[in-house]
C-alpha cells in the first residue's frame, strides 16, 4: 500500500488514503475518527436530508411496486432516524429500518 492523497473528513480529520497496485483497493489509514463521527448518526450540516428521503421514497415506491407488486416486508439497513421507513409506511408498505449507530 502506498499513500496517494490526504483528505479531510467532516472538515476536522486529516486522513491519508492508501492504494494497492496489486488489487486496486483504496483504503484509509486506521479509522481513529469513527467513534467521534458516529456520536450523531446524521451530520448537522446535512440540510438535504428531508428532500433526499422524499425523493428516494418516490423512486423506491415505483421499484417495489414494479418488482414485488408492493407486497412483502422491506428493511432499510443503516436507516438513520427512520425517515425513509416512515415515508414508505405512510405509502402502505410493510417497511422497517435498522441502524447500529442511531435509534429511530
């Protein structure tokens, strides 16, 4: 692995990225910042969270109707506060969410 660049995560942490010529994998240094980053599941600077979930709910509704005729149970993994799951339940889907770092 050789260092290829540095980038800021959340504008706070300078992180080195490494590249493996043999495998093509790009990875960061040991992620010492994860505990601090996941104190809050959603960043305060994420001002588009509601609009993004509304837009995603329209697309997801179309796909679930097309692929499953809207029938079945559906799970959103890493669902944050559960906004998308709530929107999908409001549309009549049997939809759930889970997130290791956030209770909804």
